[in-house]
C-alpha cells in the first residue's frame, strides 16, 4: 500500500512539473502582457517599461521560468500584478467562497444522486425509473450556463423567491449549488442505477437471499457497497472540479470565488495570479485523484492487487 | 449380434404412406433465414430505439435546414431590418429579430452550421488520434504502453479551462482554434477505450493465425484489431459530438469563441442576457436549439451503445 502511494505521489509530482512548464510557456505565448502599451494607454510607455523591468519581465522567457521555479521552491508565489496583495493572500481570500459553494454541491449531488439511482434500480421499469432516467438525460444535455440563466430568470426575476447574486444568507446558496450539482446528480444517478442493476444479478446476492438475509440488508450491505466503487472513482475529479470554482456559476451569481478570478486574471494577463491559480488547481486535482484512488484500493482489494 | 442402426434399406419394403419420422436429412444443410451481418444486426437493434431514431431525425433535419436555409432565405446573418428591431416571432421573422434588426432564425441556422461542423470535425479528429494512439499503445504493450499511458495521465490532469482559454487567446477566436482547443485532450477517452479493446483482442486465435501467416503490425491493427473493436470506439466517439458542441457554446458564451457579427448558439444566448427580461424570445430560441441538439446526440449515443453492445443494456 505504501509503495503504491509513493508511486502515485511521484507521478503526481511529475504531473505538476509538466503542468507548470506548459502553463508558463503558453501563458507567455499569449498576445499582449500585463504592462503592454497597447492596453494601458494612459500611462507613458517609458513608465510601463520601468514597471515591467522591476518585475523582471524584460528578461528572456527561459530566465523568467528559472526564476519562477527558484521562488516557487522557496514557497513564494509572487505578488499580483494587477490587484493589491500577494498571490497567496488572493487565493486564500477567494478560495473559501468557491470551496463553500462547491463543497455543498458535492454533498448535495451525492445525497440526491445515489438515492435516485438506487430507487431507479430497485423499481426498474416503473415510473420512478423512467423519471430518474428522464431527469438524468436532462442533466447531461442541458449546459450549465443555460441552466443558470433559466433558474435565475424564473426564481429570481419572475418569482422573486431567491436572491440574484451574492452570498448572504442560506437562500443565496440555493441557486448556485443546484446549478453546480445538476450535471453530477445526473451522472451519479445513471452510474448508481446501472452498477446497482449489475450487482443485483451477481451470485453472491442470490446466496445472501438464499441464506435468508433481509432484503434491506441485501441491498444496503451487499449490493450497494459494490455498486458504489465507480462513484468513488468519479468523486476525485468531481471534488476537485467543484471546489475550485466554476466560472459560469460564479460570474452569473456574482460569487467572488477562484473560478471567476482565474478567468479575470487571464484576460488581465496577471502572470503571477494565473500561475498561482494553475498550481493550486493542479495540486488540488492531483491530491483529490490520489485520495479517491486510495479509497478505491481500500474498498476494492482487487484494484490494490492490480497496482502492486 | 448386430447393433441396431437406422438403416434406410431396412424400411424400403414398407408401404409408401408409412415412414419413420426423423430420418429425412435431405434439408440438413439448408439455411432457413438469410444470414445477417453484424452491422445489419446493429441497425435492427438501433431501429427499435424510438428516442434514438427521433434524435437521428432531428439531427438530419437540422443539418439539412442549416445547409439549405441560408441559401434560400432573404436574410443574412449580419443584414439588418431597421423597420423590425427587437421584434417578436412573426411570419416574416419566425424567431423574431435582435436589437440590430437581424433575423434571429437565420442567425440560429448559421449557429447550427458552426455547432454541427465543430461537433463532427472535432469528433472525427478525436476518433483518428484516439484510434491510432490507443491502438499502438495497446498493441505494442510493455514499456511503450506504460510511457504512452503516463503521458495520457498527465495530459488528462491539466485543468481544461486553462489550456482551452490559452489556445483561444494564442490562435485567435475562430472555428479552427475552437476545434484545436477541443481536440487537445478529448481524444484521451477514445484512446483508453481502444487500448483496452486491443489488449483484449490481440491474444485471440485469429490474430495469432494472421501473424503466423506473416501479417505485420499495421495489417493486424487495420484489418483485424480495430474493426473488431469498432463498437466501443463508435460509442465513445458518439458522445464526443455533444461534448464538442457544448464546449463551443460555452466558449462563445464566455465571449472567447466565435466572434460577432458571426453567430453561434453560445454567443446568441450570451448577447440575450442583458435584454432577457424585455425580449425573452432572443434567449429562448438559441437555448431551445442547444438543448434539442444535445438531447438528440445523447439519445443517439445511448441508442448506439445499446445496439452495438447488447451486454451493456440495462
């Protein structure tokens, strides 16, 4: 197990190195820059050049790349070019908003998706099954930006039940969380349903029933436990994706989260912010995938054997 | 003593109206029904899926409409009708007009051209890369496979928003760079499917026989392995099309995809946000177009999966 974790950690570190390198050079390949004269028309060109030089931006890109690594290995993400404060402070300030909304969305999609899939599988071919499948198809087919527009139009503008923007009070969390969890719910419900149906056909379920185990125990202990392994694999990317913030949902509901600031820092060419958020995102994805793989190895011993 | 066998001659003396049942083997070699090919069988199963057929019909109609309508319509995507600005749906403008008096229906049709082109081209490119990469990785196996799969693992953990936005900014906002951005990593799913299928199939006896007969790597892949893995490959490609269409709509919605005055479903929806309260028709029709297309492709994908691999049908 330890060997497996170490191997995965090394692979994760390699991923981070590639990610940082690719992101750094792609970012510098973008047209324009943080202090380009074509965008900051009110500031004299000489002043802009002096500012750029003070950040080391007059150096060749490979030199800047090495400097960035040197600072990074000392734990220094630099200061934001376009906003006040260090990158570390900015991330620490905006991440909690994304994490709160995203965390609620993860919990909500699991609490709704798994029971939905379970009921659909147990009442296969009945109304509940068709309703679940219909909802799951809608969840996969309707893009999140369409959904957020429709929901805010109906519930905020027309009915005036829920606030349109901001994060004040529990009511303002409802729309962003529902928008974020719509697609995951559809995926989780479909996945739970199909793996549950598969699990219920297995021999050990028949054995359990033949032994006289109650139907509740058969479903809860024997079938569901095995049907949930695909969900665990999905959980890693899901947690990483939702907690780091969604640009569409955050800009639609004016949530000052990381997803929104990431896109803004790209259009601002705020190099240090872009790199800081990319590293944070990448780190989060690597850790979440690692945790879900370890969980999977604990739940399903066959996976562990295959990896050792 | 002799073992009693069914001897035709022994019954020769029987009268003609008496015969032994089960001794007539003159039709044993006949085939009662014409034999069906695999693809014929798949079509038979697909045809029975009503939702998938409905989806197919919608996509075919939409494809024909978006090719023909801009040719025969009196309006263009950037031509203005100054007498009818922000008009609701009417006989003259079936989906109304926008704030510049441009016909919304024809703009949605141009959007359909863009969305469907991007969907099909991106899926075709992803299919090609995925099949070659996954096929080689699965067939060669061993160390080559390990290195190729590690590369795929790293690529798939890059945050997609980052490289998509960066590619769009570097190569400019046009259809080519949208396709490039979408093809950057979405072939990975197909490649993984192809790899596992090829790894499974390459130890089959017919592959061994072909190799003994002197077939090379390329011949084995193209003639034997890929065609037999086609079912799962088609299913994973079918789901790439709605993904590509969705991503394009998303990028245009953010304002970094297709640029004005050209219209895409995403940019039409985005342009309608500020005036959503007063002119809801500007929002409703592009949104209907997006959702209808996504539904249709997802239904087709589900139908194909059930038809190509009946084991998966639940």
